């Protein structure tokens, strides 16, 4: 195996890997498990029906069950647990999958991936990003999730431009139960979870909850994480009614690692972290011990599903989210003017700079109302509804210590701004079975967004916007069922999406983006367990907001309009049941992702680079698994992931290249069923990157014009930062169920 790995580490490994995956073609999460048909689970599933699709829908999707998540749920964030789904690339700032993590689908960033929890939008209303770090151990409270690739079906909140992830939290449990779960691993990583459910009391009421704590030192030095979280739900259920009150949230404290490292620093120490670095009065290089992100987020949801008869049902969901927290940072020799300080005279010397510690705060409130009605008979399944949300956020900065504080007072705000965003959408969608062979799908959505800001930005400059966007997003598709083993589908979807706060800060004239998405697929499933899915897609963009490669001064990615661009690809999935105990599974995506024309400023002149690769968009992404289950309570899996070369810029600059990588994990799960005390004891082990691959899957790239070195000339200087990922590491857990 070592010799094989050495071969794969050479320049020709992409060709070899392509051949391997074309030969074996197997899917990572295996066959979709059939859901239990109890009334409680059926009613729970209605909470996400408005944003999900079924197996015969002409929408490309993957379903992940609670059982599949549990096999690797040892503390890593949800994006890492989805790493082996088709077209997925995941990232981790701290390098070990705990803390700040991200997910890209078909090369599209998390800012363009719509996420809902029980149908409630989870994306941050301003940044449009998804911060899974605020939901530590949330996978322990997930009943199921669905990843839709492409535009997908109409959803609530910001539009999907590469994918949507909709999460259903724990279903109502009929039986009382409890769970204690603990895991330990490399880099002092630990997860501790306690869960319980009362089961149905008087056949109608259930109370369930979870408390979790995850800590890790991180692979990158000082990239520590301390994630505390909770989940509580109370439910009432009868034959036609489900009412659920769900409260969840937590606090994350993470030491920053978004600054990345240079190639030279990687050669010296690939675990080096420059965050918090400064020079003390003695001239020594030291690190500030509290360069942290400290954020609290609490979610309050109330859902009411009512079934009136065999044809009609309604669902209402309301949500309030309260988020607050800060980023703390040590600064050397900052100008007084930045903070409104007056010059000082100290021992006869004029002082106008100072070392200081500052906090940048975000305090926000998010309100949502979802309502939908469903009509279903033998041939027609129609759902229509609305989603209304209101967001208000305060952005402000404080200096909490300064070597020279001038005339400042405690808790003075050196910048202060407020944002308000309203999002109103309405949709109507239907599946109509034309005959035994043909089903038609239609979906219409209108959406209006208003976004207003006032005050100053963190750059201490006026930041005032008053924007209004109105979008119409039609979708249509057809499914042809050849027989009980094969069906074919075609769909078209239109999507529009507004810029986010960082987009406007970097360019007040930035434009909204549009997408026309065409999908054509074939699904085959045999009675012996063999399955094969093939999907081709053509995503045609206008003014796509692509990642420029740059970050702002708090690590937010900066995006830019790219004019005309496209993503075209082929996704393949299969399951091969070699025997009753052994299965070979895989998925692979081959794609081309191009900006039609890229014009940049270089050395003081505009240069047309012509057609270029879109940033962070590898042409080949593949995953595979060998799954061996010699007995029902014992399973071993060898999971591999290949990601091809990608650029962090849209200019194909060599410094921005991220080399392809191939990693392999080993996962084991063993269940013991003792005769007393516990219902079961589950032992789970995970060894990540077993071949010790030194790889990098994320970073940033920037350029700036230098006209000081040679007066009269302009020279473009480039730079880059990289996020090295952990070499071989392990996690081991024990779960006690009772």
C-alpha cells in the first residue's frame, strides 16, 4: 500500500485515480435506507416537505440518515461528515475538522449554499454564509438531511446557487431512552454528549434534550476550539396534529487560524499559526493568548403541522434567533486616527500610535415565519406557501486596552453601524403523475429582498446602503419511469441571488447574480442492491459572484462579479454489492468551470486573460468506500477522497494553485448488546488520513500595486496564504444507550 501511495503522490496520480474510479465506481454513503413508517416520523417529515424532494423527483440529491451520521460522529463538524458525498469539497481552518469548517459543492462557496433547519433559514442574513461552528455537535440531534445539488427546489431564505442542505432535527421518540457519548482523539480532541427522551407520555407528549461539549487544540498551533451546545424539544402529537417547540444553540470560543501561512512557513513548520503574533517591548516575538472568536447563538422554533383529511395539510413555523459575540485582536502601532484618539505628548515626544486590544462585535436578531399548505391525491402532490424574515444587526468596535488610550473612555465605540434586512418569498410547486410512465414537476417562486445599512463599517468609513431586489425563480422538470429499475429525468431551474455585506463593502456597485441550471439524469436500482446514478449538469451564470481569493481583515472571503461563466459536469454514483457482507461504493464528478473572460490590472495596465478557471473549482472530485460488515453489529469501512488541482484565483496564477490530494480514512463501528443496564454499547473508531498525506485544501490569494520601489512605475505584487490539513490522526468513541 505504501508503494501505491507513493505512485499516487506523483504528478500522474490524477490519471491513475481517474482510472481507478472509472473502474470501480462506488458511492460513499451507500443505499438510501427506508424510513420507518410510523405516524410520528411521517408527521416529523412534513416539517421539511416544503424544501425537500422525493426519490423520483427530477432534482439531483443525496439523503443522509441519522444512522449514517452516527458512524463517524466523533466531534467533527457537519461539513466534514458530508465530505464523501458527490461533488463535495470540505475545508477546516484548524486542520482537523473541528472549529471553523466549510463545504463547497460543485465548486460553489458556502455563501451560495442554502441551509435550512426544519425549514427555517440558517444562513446568516448578511454574510449569507453558514457557520457550523455555532452548532457544535449538532449532528447528534439530526434525524436526517438532504443535500440537493444545483439550484434544487424552491427553498426558504437566500437562494441556492450550488447546493442546498436541509436538516430535519430529531423525530419524536415513542420510547423513553438515554444516551451518554464520549470520544477522545488526536490534538487533545474530546467530545462529551448526554441525550435523553421521555418517550411518548400519555401517548401524546414527549420531551427530549441534549447537552454537548467539544474541545480541541487543533492541528494548527493554538487553533483551539471550545464548543458548548444544547438542544431541547417538547412535542405534542396525535393522529392529525404535530406541535413541536425546539430550542437549540450554544457558545463557541475558537482561537483564530484564518491568517494562513506562506509556503516558506509551511516548509519550516506546517503547523505554524501567525495569528496573535506581535513584538513585545523587549523585542521578542510573542503571541497574544486571547486572539479569539467568542460567539453565542440561540434558536427558538415553534412548528405546527395539521392534517385535515387525506387530501389537505398545513404547516406553520416561527423562529427567533439571537446571536451576539466578538472577535478579539491584538494590534501593534495602530494610528490614533483610526480610533478617534487625540495626539499625546509623552516625555516631550508626540505620540500618535499605540499597541491596543480591540473587539469587533456583532449583535443580531433574526425572525422568521414560514407557512405552507399541501394538497395530495393519487396523481397530484401540490404545495404552496410563503416565508417572511426580518433581520437586524448591530456592528460595533471597542478598544478594551491600549498602551496609550488618549482621551478615550471605557466601552467607547470607535465604529458603530446597524443593518436591517427583510426577505419575503412565495412559492407554488407541484408533482403531477401524467400516467404510469411520466411525472411532471413545476415550481414557481417570487422573492423580494430589502437591505439597509447606516453608520460606519469596521474600516471606520461611512457605510450606508438602501437596496431592493425582486426575483422570479421558475423551475420545471420531467421524470420518465422506464420500468421499476430505471428512470430518467430532465429539469431546468432559474435562480437569482443578492450580494452579501462583504460584497457591498468591497464594491458598492456590485451586482446580483443569476443562474440557469439544466440537469439530465438516469437512475438505476436493481433488486439485488446494485444501483447506479448518472447526472449531467450545465450551470450558465450571469454576473456570478465568484471568490476572488482575497479575504477581508476578519477572514471573510471577498467575491466579485465574473460576467458570463459556466459550470458543466458529469456526476456518477454507484453501489456494487459484491456479497452479503462486502460492498464497493463510489461517486465521481468530472467538470469544467470557466469564466468566459477575465480582465485584470497587472503592472499598471489592463490585461485580458481570456477564458480562465473559476476559483476553488477542481475538475475532478471523487470518493470511494470499501464497506465490510461480517455481522450485523460490526462494520469496517475504508474511505478515500480525491480532489484535483484548483486555483484560489480566477487568473490561474501559479502561486494560487492548490495541488490535488488523495486521502484515506478508516472507520470501524462495533455494537455490544449487554443483558442488563444498557440497551447497547457502541464503540466507534476513526483514523483520518491514514497514509499521512501532507495536503492543503484551502487558502487565499491577493495582489496589490507597488509604486514606491521604482517611482514612475507600477509593479503588481502577489501573495498567498494556505491552510495545511492534519496528517494522520484518530478519534475513538464509546456510546452508552439505555
